[in-house]
């Protein structure tokens, strides 16, 4: 299977018109198959008090103004929104996009990232330990899938999620539901990936053997629960170096060799004119 390429535009320190320009241009470039935002509430780079957009709201607006690209968040923080509310939001975006949503989700930022950690206190959101966050992610994935597929109301009594009379109506366009991408590298998170994900994403750019080792661990977890590891597409995020495209091409080639087949190319702002076509010409076609 040929690799799949997409772009990611962090919605911080940037104007709406700039992001829209890049996405609409990418929508006309066949080599770019998907486009992503991230999910933070305060900037994690540049001016810490600078502007940043809420990811799902912006994603819905961009979905309505594109026609071909698959769209998603790389990845939603499960700490920000109750899972049943998130399922409703994602369903709405899948319908607005005509069935083009890839549903990205993760446990949420680690406390070791201070610029990410502060957004919880600033928005009145609780912040629990990593083990608690991963367990909550597993329950969220279970609940969200049920809300997308169940035709009857149901109750759910978990340790982190409790629902009474839950029902998702309407349901997503995609059947049985939008593909689920789970992002993360921790062993506990990879067990959730093995259970629930169609795609697994990990940040790249460093030691490819380390990332390949994480992929092999995911294989093992799949085998332990009787799932074919080949059912989970391996996705990698790679930052783009506008000045040295050969560096990015080299990282893509390394990742292909290591078994990754889904590439999200991170575009830094300011975006050059014609950046989507440049990505296709300099990075995708020449890889």
C-alpha cells in the first residue's frame, strides 16, 4: 500500500484566514489526502499569551469549506471534554464534512510540558495523573464507539465515565463509525491503541529505531488480545523544514522503511505562498 500524506497546521499564533487559505489550497492537491489541527487551549510555542483557536470548532468550519480532504485533530485531549459530549461534537463534524472525519484522541498532555499543563488551571479543568488519564481514555473510547453505533439508549457505569440513558442521534455518516486514531507512545496507551484504534500516531523526527520499537510493542499487545496488528495503520508526525526539504525527505524515507504508512507533515507559520503545492512537489513526489 502506498504511503498516505497529510498536513498539520497548529491553530496558534495565526489568523483564521491563513489556516483557511492553506487548507483550501491543499484540498486541490491530490497528493495531500488529509489535514489536521491540534487540540490545545493556550499556545505551546511562541508568545505564551498569543492567539489560539479551539480545535473542534475550527475543524468544523474548515470541514464545511473543503470537499476532498479527510480532516481531524492530532489529537484531541480526552481531558478537555466529557466523552459523550465529544462523541456528539465528532458526529457533527463527520456530518458537516460528508463523512471525512478521522477521529484523533489521546490521554492528554503530560505535566512535564509546562506550557501545556497551564491550560488546565487556566480553564478550570481537573488534571489527574497519567495512569488515571490512560484509564479514562480507555473508557472514553468504549463509550464513544457505543454512542456512534448503538440504536438503543444504554447506561455505562465506569470508574471515570458514568452515563444514564445515553444515545447518539444522529449517528456519523461513516459506518460503523469514523476511523479512530489514538496518539501516544507510553506502554499503557499502546494497550488502549491495540484495543480500540484503526490508526496509531506518534511524533517523529528523532531516533527512528525508538519509534520502531514502540511499533513492535504495539504488535505484541495486539497479539496478546488476538487482534491482527496489521489492522492498525502506523502514523507519524514529522515537522517540515522549509529551508532544508532534504532533511524532511530523509525522515520520511526512514519512517517508510520502519513500517509507517501514514504521514502528517507539520507546517510552521508563517505559511509560504503555495505551501501545499510545495509540499507535494518537494516532499511527497520526491520521496
